[in-house]
């Protein structure tokens, strides 16, 4: 599981062979991570899992961040061993659980399953497009990193504020911006692997998984708002 030591070429970037191996392993692990995500979502829908969301949205968000950052810290510490894969898959199961409340809401629509498949397909199309651009483009997208990070901070602040403000327009704006920002993050994160800037496939998978997750969640939310049909 450990890609070290690396054979670096000029400029400190990994050789083409290593870059290709990291990219291949990242895509395999990304595909595998969908299994515990789907399982977690199924368990969450079946059990009505909510993580305090029904009683206290603010407490739910705090608990989510505490658990999620705990997982990410553990992944970072174990990224050079097989344990890192196990921790990552545990994290994706947890993220599936957190997805279950939105899925339960969407499944309340008569066309709920179709909306979920549409969001899944749309996310897949966006990822394919961004990954293709990242792989074939000669343009360097590393400069996007700092702007995207600022964008994520703005999204977090707006999301926290809307817990108390309950503004539909703000919620819609956050969802649209999140799709744009995390789609751009797919481009940024995949190109980091392609160019040798990211040489650990576990952390690479984590970054791209979060991009996919956020695009899917926000796309599904918008589809539910504008396309949901009540029974």
C-alpha cells in the first residue's frame, strides 16, 4: 500500500510510471469506496439515522465535523499502510450514513428514485469531463487551489449562517456554488495526481471522493427542490 520510496525526476515530480500507478490505484479505490457509501446510505435510510439533525441542526453539524475531521486525521496518519484503506472505507460508510437523511427526503417524492439516478449520472458526467480535461490539458490548474479553498470557506460560513437564517435563496445559492467549486476541485485534484503533485493514492482518493460527494449532494438537493413530485 505504500508508494514510497519514490523515484523522482527533475523538479521533484514523480516519474510517469509512478504517476500512472497512483492514478490507477486512486480510481480503483475510488470505485471501491462507493460500496460502503451505498451500504451506509441503505442502513441510514432503513434505520432513520439522523445524527441529532431532527432535534438540533447545529449540534448535528458540529457532530458531523468532529467525526469527519477525526476520520480525515486518521487517514492522514495511516495513509502509508493498508490500515489507511480500511479507515478510508470506514469514512465513506459514515458519509453514506450522513447522506441517508437527504435520500429519505428525496424518496418521499413519487419520482425520487429517478432523481437520485439523475444526480448520480450528472455527477458521473461532471467527473468524467473534469478528469478528462485534467489528463489531456497542457494548462496548469494548480493556481486554482487557493481560490477554491477560499470558496469552500465561504460556503461553510454561508451554510452555518443559514442554519439560523433559514433563507431559501441562500440555500439555493450555496448549492449552485458548491457544484461549481467542487467540480473545479475535481479538475484540480485529478491533475495533481496526473502531474505528480499527489503521490499517495489514499489521500488522492479522499480528496476526489469528497469532490464527488459534494457535487452529488448539492445536485440532488437542487433536483429535489425543482423536480420533485409529491405523491
